[in-house]
C-alpha cells in the first residue's frame, strides 16, 4: 500500500500523517510537529473515511441538481442581493477546516470583488482574542513561540488549556521533555482539575475569569521583587510604568486562590528565566479574553522573556488551519497577508495586486454580530463553508432561527444532514480530508501540505474550485481562473512579495520557489528564525506595548457553566463520531458536577440534571467528580441536535463577546441546575 504524506485535520498541533486508501494511518516520523506520534483521534482517522452521510451531489431545496444549475443559482442570488441591497447584505461564514488556498480565494472574492468584509469564520471562536492581544502588544498578530521552546523551557505555565486532551501530541512532547529533564516545572491554571493537571507540579484552580487578576498580581510581584528587566523594557517596551501601576491596584482575591498558592506561582515565575506561557480557550473564550492575553504578554515583556529559546508567550490554536486563515486575512477585521482594512495604503496595495474593481473599506461583521444581522434581516444571502454554526455558536437556537431568517442560504459541506444544512436552500458537496489538496499552518507557523489519497466521491469538489466557479459566474472569471491549488498558493506568495514595503511579520519569501507537490513542512519566516530576538517589534517606533488591563467585575451565578472538548471527539463529531473506538471513551453528553453540589441538588450518580439559562435548556447525565470545583459545571460541546434530543450545550450559552476581539465567552456563563423529574 502506497502511503501519502499529509497532515491531520483536527487540532492546531498539525501532526504529519502517512495515510493509505485502505485506511492505514501512521504518524509521520519526519514531520517536525509530531516526529511520528499521533493521538487517539489522529490514529483513528482511517476509521472515519467512509462515505456514510456524505453529500455527493448538489441539491436545491432538497432536490438533486447539477453543478451548473446550482452554481448559477448561487451566483445570481448573491449578485442580485448586492445589486439591490449593497455588498454589505451578503456574507461568508468559513471554517478553520478550510485549507489556506480555499480561505485565500473566499477572502479575495468577498473583500476585493464583492467589496465588503463580511467574511468571518469559526476561528473567531478559537483565537480572535489572541490575535487582538498580539496586535496591541506587538503591532502584528505574531505567534512567537515554537514547539521546541516547550522542550527547552524550565517552567511551562499552561493557562486555560487542557493540552492533554485538546493538543495531545504537544502534551506528549512536554511530558517526554519533563521526564528527560526532571527539573522542568509545570504549572496548570484552570478552574477544573483536568488530565493536564495530572502532569503539573502546581495546579491553580483559579476562579472563572480570574486570569487578569492573576497575571496583574504576577506583574506587581515582579516589580516589587526587583525582577523587571529595566534595561530590556527601556530599550524595547512602552507602557511599563502604566501597566505596573494598574497591576498594583488589582485585587488578587479575584483569582480565588489563597496566599500560599499565589506566592508559590509568583516565586516560581520570578526566579525562572526560561518560561513559556501556553494559553488556549480558557483565556480566549472570555469577555475579557484580549485583556487576559495582554496581562500574560505584559509579564513576558516586562522581564524580556520573549525572543529567546525556551521563553515566551504561546497561544495554541484549536483548529487545524486557524493560522492559515489568519495569514490570508480570512477574518472580518483583517484584509490579507496581515494587512489592515483601516489603512488606505494597505487597501490600495492589495487591490492593485488583485486588480480588483473594489476593496472593502471598513471591517465586516464578526461571527456573533453576523448572525445577529441575519436575525435582523440585514443579510440577504449567506454562504456557510465547512462548519455548523447552528450548533457551535453561542445561543445556538437563536443562531438557527437567524439562519432560517436569511432569504438565501448556501452551504458547502462534506455531509448532507447537519443542523445547519437543514436550514440551507442550496447544498454544495465539498471534498473532504484525504480527497483535497492544499496547505495548512499549525500553531508554530509551520506550513504543511494536506494531500489527497482518496478518490473524490460523487460530484464533490474542492472548496477553492466551488468558490472560484461562483466568482466566475458573478463576472470575475479572469481573477479566479485557477486550475489547481498550487496556482493559488503561488499567487498568495506573490502577493506577499508585492507587499514587502509594508513592515509585517508575515514573510513567505522562503516559499517563493517552493516545489508545491513536494513541499516539506516549513515554518515562516524560515525555520529557526526567532521572532523578536533582536528586540524589534512592529509598532512604528519598533517597540512593544504593555497594555494596562484591569480585572473584570466578576459575576457570581449559582453555577458557572464551562464548555469544552472530550479527549476523543472533534467538534460536532462529523468525523470522530464514526469511530466506535473513539465513541467508547465518553459515549453520551454529561455534566461534571462537584460532589458537594450534587448532594445539595439531591443528585446521585447517573442522575439526569436539567440545566437552564436564559437562552435554553438541556438534560445531561451527572458525572459527579471533585475535578469540578464547587459552583462550577463542565459539559462537552460535541453533541448536535441530531445526536441528542436532550438539548445542545450551546443552546445554553449566551452570545456575549469580548468587546475587542468579538470572541464569544463560552467558559463561565450563568446557569441553574435541578434534578430532572424531582418534585
Ligand atoms: Fe491530530 Fe492534534 Fe492529535 Fe496531532 S495532536 S494527531 S494534529 S488531533
């Protein structure tokens, strides 16, 4: 059996995979992300490539049609909406499952040819707060960390990240490094005690949204202990004094931690030079997400613990290609190639390169606002690509109603029956993992190839081709005359070269003469170049910014609902749900609840609890565990309406967002819980 070198389609670790059409799956020993390792999800990929449930033909209003008719209908409806209501009346909602080439083409069509910026993505749920925090601190959305830094660090601080389940191969690499270097210390900051906590020397069960208070407390401690690197800060950082003053005013009681716990963490951080702070959705998915990110970055900038081996802040992405989407500008507040919509010179340069008739001039609608605009009747044509917002967005019942309110809805998806597809007028069959070709970028900026090793089933087509075919029918044939993904990648790299006059971190010059077919996994700007090693950042004066941030007012609901992932499932289970082996881990929806809370509610083991919020309700089996702190509940978000009749988790979550990043808060919403059937 010939094995094809490709990349795992799940998390942002971006592991290399050797895959065969017979379902053979092996870790790629030569891939620098995983060196042959795979987690349970990656190892089971071969069990998920059957055609059960696949959308194999275009459909209009539930009736099979041919591609030409479907594409004509999509193009004519989008064109009509734009002509009658303006470019802001149409929207794309994309996915971190899209390949970079797909993202590039969709972004180009929306921003350069339709002339609006209403293209957002489920990556808004993943890392938007990190993007916003990076831009405030560094002047660009730069992720400076690499996986090797984790192995070289003396202290790894894992904040709001259950790495053991959500980025398992990275966790394996850290565990191996800790075994090899017993002096390495790990701190896990998470309200829950998770599988990740089991590796930690110190687990801090922080109060929900206590992160700003914790890192402000750390900054104040560093200042008081004389651990600020004044020489570094003077030369390379603005805002130190203001940030420290604000930090000193912070009440560390907001962390919910006791004095010995705080002292242990502060002291360990202060006396360890090589510190990496890894953060994920517990930081990002919060109404104070961007401030949390900057509170973390402030500590690294104040001490010069950035730009050196084994040092720095490190945001790890959830989606396999969240980073690729960021690179090409596939978010409503970005232009392309790390340029800004707000800058007229940036807009002119991108428009000139694309030779496009127009260019967006203002940011578009971010995910939650986009669906609110659908509910308000402002969006007349909506195209949802490779994602299921009717389940995955907060207030999912409200989002489903909003989609149903749009006069013309298109989805392009692998699957036929999803909660979102059920609301669409046109279904376009998209090629899936193993069938499509392109590139993805992982959390350490490494671009790898996804390669096809399966026949494309039925009439399914690659996303980039579907988008290009619609663009051609909207009158833009010349600009979208791509014949293969390599053409798009080459254009993307050429655009980057054309933008070289603008100071940016993104630099794709290493790919200028790349052999696309045989592209080996490569980091930009180039393997082993370390961002910020020279102390230069991307604000006009070359300095970084420390942002003074204040701890948010914390609410005290009876129960705070935390949501997240299981070890063996991926998002709405469209792929992992096919594997009986993976399903055996945790087979049904559940609710983690502390034993004291269970006693108070009168809930015994296996009791069914009714959880309610102002947005909906769900019935969930109690999993009584002291891993859940008192007053806090946890539920995984994987089960769709089609997999459970008891209510989806996001029917409970509120559409509250971080005001800077627009990222939804999915970790601490207020709910009530009662034993179902109790009188
Ligand atoms: Fe796939 Fe992530 Fe597991 Fe690697 S760690 S095999 S990328 S799910």
